[in-house]
C-alpha cells in the first residue's frame, strides 16, 4: 500500500470504500434473503468497481514498469474469488482493502495538515518603493533580490529582507517560538511570513519569497518525508521479490492441494473450499500490506509531530539515528548561551550618570549593526531611558564608533581608544565571561558590561540528558576562564576550551573511534565541520543561518535548547513504534499464513485479519502525533 496518493484525496477514497461496503452488504442481504440473483450480482459488481478502481489505476501504472506489488495481489484475489463464485468474499476483501487505504491516506493528510498549520501564509501582494519614492502594489512572487519594499504596521513581511530605514518590531513567533516581538532598525534582518507590529519599515529584499526562511523549512520537511529511513529501506528491498514469491507459493500450493490431496481445482470440495479458494486465501493473508506501511507511516507521523514542535528532522535517517546517541557535543555561544549579549552592569566616573551614559552609547550604536551595538540599543529600549540621536557618525574598523550627540563629541569602543582618559584607561579588566564597552562624551565617562548569559533552560536540559544516559560535552573556542564559568553554571562535567574548528572535529572523531555515537549541536557556519563529523548533527535556530539548513540533520527552528529532549523522546518513541509495527505485521502474516497452509481459515477471516492488521499499524503510528504536549 502506498504511503500517499496524489491522484485520489482521502475523502474520495473513503467515499469509495463506503460505497463498496454498502453495496457488499446489500448483495449479501439480497443473496441470503433469496432475492433476484441479478440484483445481487449488480450490487457485487458495484462493490468491485468502487473498492478496486484506485488499486487498479496503481497496478496498471506499475505493470507498465514491470513491477508487482500488493495492489496486484488484492485484485488478483478479488477476481479469483469472483471466478469461483465467491463474490461476497471478494467484495469484502476490496471493502477492507479500500477502507484501510482511505484511513492510511487520511493519516498522511493529517501529517500534511500539521505541517501546513505551522506557518502563516505569506502575503500575495507587496508594496514596492519606486526610485522617485512613490509606491505601487506588486505580486510578491515577482520580487527579486535588492527590490526595495515598504511594510506598513500590521502587515506581514512578503520576503526575507534587510531594513534600510524605519524602526519597528517583528512578531517572529511562527519562526522562533518566541512571543516577544524582536526590535528592527536599519541593518536588521526581517523574515518572510512574520508580522510587522507597529512601525513603518523600508527594506531591501535579500532573497525571493520562494527562498524565504519559511519556504526553506517547508521544503526541508517535504524532502524529509520523501527520504527513506534505514528500517524503511529494509522493507523496500524485498517488495517485488516478495510479491513474486507469494504468487509462486500460492501456485505451488494450488497444485499440491489439487494433485497431491485430490481437492477439486475450482469446484467446492467436501468442506466447501476448492484448491483455488485455498490458494486465494493464502495469497491474501501473506500479502505484506501492514509490513509495507508499518515503517513509512511511523516515519511520516514522527516528522510531522516534530515539525509541530519546532523540530525538523532531515528525513527518516535522522529520526531513527538520534535515539542511538550516547554523547552530545555542544557549542557554547548561541547553543548553551543565548548568543546575544545582555547588559549586566554600568560603571561611571560620576555616580548618577548611568542612564545618560546608556543613552549616548545607544545613540551611536543605533547606526551600527555590530552585535555589541545591537545589545546596547536593546538595553536602552528595555530600560526606557531617553532616546537620543547622533550626527557625523563614523565607524572605526575594529576599534569602535564616534559621532556627535546633542552637540557633544562621543567615542565608544575598545580600551585602546581611550589612552588619554586616565580614569577609563585605569579600569581593571572585566571579570571572566564579561565584555566591556567604554564610552566617553563631554563630562560623561564610563563602561558598559555585557554578558552572553546561558539559556535559562540549559542547566535542566543538561541534567535530563545525563539522566537519559547521554553525556554532554561543551566544545568552545572561548578562553578557559569563560568556558569554566559557563560550565560551572550549567553543571557540566566535561568541557574543552580554546578550540579551533579542526580541534572540535578531532574530538568528535576520537569519540567515534572509541565506539561512541555522537551528536553535535551548533548554531551556524563555524560549527559546520563538526556538524558534518558527528553521527547526528543538530542545528540551533534559523535566524539568518543558511549553513544550519544545509548541514544539520535536525534543526530546532524555535531556537530552544530543551527541544533536544523532545527530539530524543520522539526519536526513541518512533523506533519503539516501528518495532511494534513490525512485530504486529510479521506476526499476523506468520500466523495467518500457517493457518492458510493448513486450510484452517476461510477467506473472509483471512481478509479481516490481513486488513485489520494494516489499520492497526497505521493507527499505532498516529500515536506519535500526540506524544507529549507539543506546546511552546
């Protein structure tokens, strides 16, 4: 049974199965009540057509490619049953087969619906800014790189873009899971499908709408659904061969029952079953419907369940393999920490000038895209101190910023810029883990201390991973003091500092050579080599990082570290359900096959057991969609 049917949506399949079932029931009632045989035959014919048309289309397409599968087996059995006059048995087979196919298609549609519900639909229209400053509406699909667009308050961004002018905040909850709007000023990146909350922005398109962050996520999920997991490839290996083998076994047993045991070929014997009837029963019960669907249904449900939680598995391989790891290597900045500096202290030459120092620092920083500048502006907005504006702005490469604020010349940056200011140059070095920014303007001087704080969920995540038998090791390029500070705060027992990218790769290779299964979690381009070296790679977040989507086996789109735990539980749950499905499907085939060989089972019971097991494994797989809360 195919996992998806593009030609026939599940409502059509379900309606066909219902017609097949009602026509079969009608035929049985007419036959049992002694009604007109032609009416019963017409009802059975209707049941055959309604229940078998989809399988017939699929079979015809595969026969042209010289392939046989279980659809062929089902049609062969149904036609064989009609040939020997067992119309109701054949119709019942097609009813149960079409019903299980409809339920399977409905299950796959449910996974698609979960994925489609993840994101708001991107706008179809955009407001293009023309060279003369006027605007016109244009199709969003026609936007190209460098097109200047205007986004008004309350509108969605039609594409990924860089803000050129204006100030606002974007609701990026559909992308990152964070409910607090993210401030946007000149130089900030905005993402297609997210919402502009309050200000007017002009922005230059970075990439066409079809290549936006949201579009890439959807593409990633589609590719993941189309890929094959190790367990699924296991069942694919013997698809056609198994079908031919069962056809051969049924033919051999037909000959044995007829020529060795003397059972009539096509006419019912003493027990009411001909050799052909028995062969048809064997053919039905040995068809691997449940086995074929048992793994892809679990994989697709697992991928959809992960996507709903902000966990994108890059195919069934990643979904299965994550459950096997026993070590997680993690980058520090942006993975164990927020990756965004926060203001933790202000030291001033003259006490009481703290807010003034922050205001003039933010005035200069507003014209810079440096991470330190963004952190200073964010702190000014958070504290609500007065907003000032700068003139004559200049960026001193690698050193800092200068400009004029309220008529006073202001300098902001590294300590090397302030050799003439005795108080600033005499300040002691900041504590390990802290970053300083010195500021001097007129009679105001001081420094801002910033800190890349650990994620609030990181310590608990580390503990829970250790409880699950997974050792967590931090790999960072930072100096020993900073690494030790974060490791101590998070309760890490193992960390390595001052590492270059090749050092991280070597560490992962050493663990793997010792037989460990290693996952690596990182947040961007500098982690790409170590992500590639690991058995499973986990990318943190999507904000502007194409490398994450390209390299990582698993992407945590909502940039939340605890999703690793959910991904692990989902992977382990998926492997458990795959094992359960294989046990159910193989067990049913074995039991029913032995019963059919011994002629102990009638065709209707064989049909019920065979199709019933298919329904059971599909419903068992759907349990993954409800595993955990799935909330944010």
